[in-house]
C-alpha cells in the first residue's frame, strides 16, 4: 500500500531529522518523519546538547519548553585530589591554582590560543601545513597557531601549556569522548575545539536537560503543524530509486511512502546500504566524520555518588565528573581498544540528574559514558552476560572512587552498545546490532555538519562533533530546495 505522495520524507526522528522537519513544515511542505523506534524511547537521554541560539529564536523553540543554560562544570577526581573547572575562566583559574599556580596562569592563554586557531580555520585552504612546509619561511619561523593546532597531537599540545597530569587528562578525555582517537595521534589537538570553541561563544548555548529536552521541544513544535506527521515504529528497509533519482521508501512491513525529496539522518554509509540495487556514493560526496559512540550505562540510585574533595551539591548539579583522568591511562586504553579488548583501566565520565519517582521518594539517575569500548571485542558481540559484565565494569570503577555507590544502585541499564542481533538483512549486515566493522581511528574533521546529495532528491546528513545540534538538519532542508515558504503560508 502506498501513502499519498509527499513533499519530503525524513528518515529518523533524531535532533537533526526534527530540525529538518520543522524547517520544512514551517515552509508549508507536506512531510512525514519515519522513526524505527517507538514513541516512548527516550532518545538522547543523558547526553549534552549545544544548539545555535539563532535557530532557537527563529524556530520559536523557547515557546515549547526549551531552556538554554550555561556550560556545566567539569570535575576531575583521583584517589588523591579533585579539580573543578568552572565555566567562568576566572573561577576555573582559581580552582586550578589550588593544584598548580603555573597552570592557572597558563589557562587563559591556552583558551585564547585555541580560540584564535579555531577562528582562523577558514584560512586552512590557503595556509595548510603542506603550504607552510614548502614556503621560504619554513626553516626560519615557527608555523602559526592554526597550523600547529591542526597538526599537533593532543598530548603534545597540552604538555606545552600545563604541568598537572589531572588537568591534562581532564581536557584530553573530554576532547576524545565520542571518537576512537589516541591522544598521541597527529592532528588530534584540534579536538580541543569541542570544549573551548563553539559552545563557549555568543552564537551557541547548552540546552538545559540536554539532547532529550531539545528533542522534546522539537516534537512539541511539530505538533502545531497539520502538514507534518511522525510515524514511530516505522523501520525503513529500502530507499527506492529509478534512473538515478529516488522517489520513495519502503518499510519493513511493506508500506511505501512516496515523496519529491528524501532526507536521511542515517549518514552516507547506511543510507547507501538502503538504496535499491546496492548503489554506492562516491567517497568525495560526504566525508566521514569519524564519530564513535561511547558505551553508556544508566544507573538509578537512591543517593548521588560521594566523591572525596567534591561537595554533594556540585555532583548533583549536572557537573561532568571524569574519573582518574590521565593521558597515559587514555593511551593504554586506546591500545586495548585497537586490540578489541576491554581496557583494564576504565576511562569514564558521568553526570547525575535528579528524578522524581511515582512513590514520591527522590531518586537520581547517573549517566555513565565509557571511552574506548569496542563495538565488538575479541570475545564476541555484546549480548547476555557480557552486557552485565560491562555494567559491572562501570559500576566498580565508580565504586573505587565513591565507596558505597554500588550499594545505592536500584537499577542499571546498558544503553549502548545495543544488544547484538541475530537477524541479518539481505546485505548481511546486522539490523540495529553492534557494528562489526572496525571503528575509525582517524581524527574527525574539524568543521560543520554536512548534508550532501547522494542521488537526485536524496540528501544524507553526517553530523560533526564540532557543530551545534540541528545544523545538519537545517542545512539538509536548505539543500533540498523545499524550505522556501509556500505561497500564502504564514509562520506559526
């Protein structure tokens, strides 16, 4: 059965897909969003979100419950000391001074040099590392900051500024989270721009409640448009194309949705897998962003973790807590990752979020992210008791620095990696299970999200770790040519 032809289909009700849908709905286009997960799925739970302040105003998201917030504090904890990096530079310096007065003096210059390097990245084409090496000044003058920033390893860049191993480890762990990159990989210093660049300027802000609340605000906004439908539980099995143009998508249940344009939030690789006939796009169309999702566990606890040297209010305020941050520890964990082994020394961070349970008793949820956890290890995929072991691995790591944490846990859920699937599709790829392909250990591209055309009327979004949420979705709507407001259509 075919659904009446639409102006656009968006595959995926994630943040990027919802931004694209809202932009097209406001332009008066008839659209459908297809999401394979059920409506009750709390997608984005426990994850931060940074959004363009301009996009929030233009799409009226504040009228639908979205609140912006300052950046969270970052806490580094070891057995011997605790260090808190407050969002305010002067407050951060005062905290660092308790550990290293030298590092406190260097911190402002560190942030300023990164900001200058980020601002100058637009000149990368004319002032590349290769161009500098071939220039007459290469033997007489050091390369400018923006070139060093794009060429230096993360560990080397931090060593230039700081003495404290805890401070260097805190900054390195945050930069590497969501990648499979070693802190000693050339060019990995650019990952620091994620912490000190776009999220700290006047154009982008953190979202109160993170990605989950951003998605809720987008869904609430879409309900005001009768030309936008969201179909939860709609699993796309094929994108149908004829004569180098797409015209419809087929669901696993056999239903067909036809549209003038299709926007996929699944990325270039997965989108090409879904194309009829197994068509592939040229690698140059959409560059890989090198993103690797960390493992994530959610604990429900009766009291927040008690950390030595950190007051309970800071822990419960939504601060990002990094356990035993250390560059050498990160390097060893990355080596285990490359061998498809679980690191012996976990590289974890967590956030505590208060929740009100139906019985009226206060509970907290602790969202734990673990860096360098391979999607499939040498022991096999994450299923059954191996998933339980991964949960225990994270719980014991917190318990070692917050004694009594394990006894406060009422429930634990492994959110990622997902349960391995045994059902394979026609292309012999697992549907929704762990990714058996080796994760990319290349440095993600420092730049905006991209939304490029694969075939006529088909656009795929690849998000960037450096870009505010929704940038790819808005770009996809613009590139589709459908976001020009329909004649006589008024904004909401």
